[in-house]
C-alpha cells in the first residue's frame, strides 16, 4: 500500500526529542525492575544454598542443584533505540503503530514473558 493511501492511524509524526525522552524514562524503569529482580534472585539462591549447606552439615545430604533462571534484562534494546534517536538529526520522526506501541507505550514483544519470569524475583526482593 502506498503512503498516500494510508489512513492517518497507521503512523504518526512525533517530536524526536519527545520520543527520546519517553524511551529514556522507560529504560530507567526497566533497569530498576531488572535490578530488583536480581536482588530477589540473589536472595533465593542464597536461601537454597544455605538450606542445602545445613542439610549437609546435619548429615542429611540432598542433591545440590539450582533451577532458578536468571532474570531477563532487555536494557540493550532500549540502548539501541536511544542511540538511533540520538543519531537522528530530524526534529520529527514517523512512527508506525508497532513502533509507537513499543517505544511510547513500552509494550515490547518480550514484555509479557519478561514480566512473568521476573515477577517471582520482584516479590522475593520486597522486604
């Protein structure tokens, strides 16, 4: 479909600096949640290892294994877009619906899986 035939809802012209500001804030929020998940992960790993150590000390050895996936971090995805926006010298940029949803609404393709995998660690990190 040619650009001239598109409806106005397929894309939107936005201030580049405004988009950059939104993505920078979204990145900071993402990074803070990742760091919170890492704290929860550390707590869970220490708890499991402490429990296993006590069992070994009490002659109740159990198999020592950790089946705790690392928290997901997508900070590099934000950094890539931030770099592109900083390198772009236009005052305005055209965002299609997918780009708007990703960069402005902060709903990336990985968001649901990321939140589900990290949520268990967020609660562990909460005092």
